[in-house]
């Protein structure tokens, strides 16, 4: 005698469990990343606002060695400062740069102050054919001098293929610790100073070319993460509806 036995068309519990777990995990992860980017957006907008206000302040004395530990990117980047000391012209470092669509170098020259501390000064831009100091000898300042400019924090080492190579003396970013090591200097400030537009003798280097710019892509990143979270949520709803329909379609044998 044959008995009708129901056979479900539903997916296996193992599959549903794994899929459900993955959906929950990725939904929470993408949502958390979206919230984080919204928080970063608020931080960046506040940073941009403060920096744009800061650059118009009157210059103050650059932080001394005892104050270096308190200098931060958020509070001090682009702050106008002054520093008095003596350039160590024989230890300058050239960093590859583009200014006004011309390729050349930033001239970073260490300045030694009376207490023996060192601060790198970005004196400005020189074109590629002025790499050799002899071609711009008039601009080599000797003796005690004062520089006014914007405080800038040390940069990272760059990324391939534009990654700093201290051994070959190739620089693409202003990475102060590596530069100090290359030219054998100690007691170096964690920041450098972008010199202002005050003309240098001979016209080089050309100062005052600082671009006050903060990349701010956090809104687009947040939208991307929330869109992915919504996609995962939609996939979960689709699976639930699909599974209910499958289970309604029970057949008998």
C-alpha cells in the first residue's frame, strides 16, 4: 500500500543558517563602516574649517623642543609661525614636486636654532635644471636669519612607484625622520615650515606656494558602505520571501 508523503521544496537548514549568518555579519560590518565614515566626515569638515581660519592668524613663534610633543596635525597644521636660526645649506634635501605645471623640487633646508634643535624649512620650489646648488648660489642664505611660514607635519614615506628611497636620495614626500637620518641630524622637529612668499635673493627658491587642501571623500565612502549594507539587507529579504514560497509549494508522493 502506498502512502502519500510530503516533500518540501525548501532549502536545507545548513544553507539557510550559513547564508543568514553571512548576511547579518556583512550588514553589521557595512553599516558600522558607513557610520564611521559619517563620523570621519564631521571630523574632516571641522578640520577644514579650523585650518582655513588658522592660516589667517598672525604668526607666532614656532614650537620649541619642549613643546614638540604637544604639536598635532589637528591643532597645528597650517599654523603661521616664525623661526630664527642658521641654515645648514650643506644638508639640504630635494623633494620631487610639481608647481604651476612645472616639474622640479621642494628645497628642504635644515635650520639650526640657538638651543641646537633642528627644523626643516621648505624654502620653496626650484625647477629641475636648478637642482645643483651652484646654479642658485645667490639664494643660499648664510648667517642668522628669520623665516615666516606655515607649520606642516611630517609626511609618510609614499607609495610605489613614488616611494621615498633614502639610499638613492630620491624623495617624493617630506618624511622628516628619514631625511634627518640621511643627512645625519639629531634633535629634529616633528614638523617643517613652508616658507612664505618673501623673495629670496636671485629669485630661487620660490616660496609661498603652499596649497591648503584636504581631501574629503568621506561622504561618498559613507554612501558606498550604506549602499552595500542595503544590498545585503535586500538579499536577505529576497531569500526569506523566496523560501516562504518554496515551502508553500509542498508536493506529495
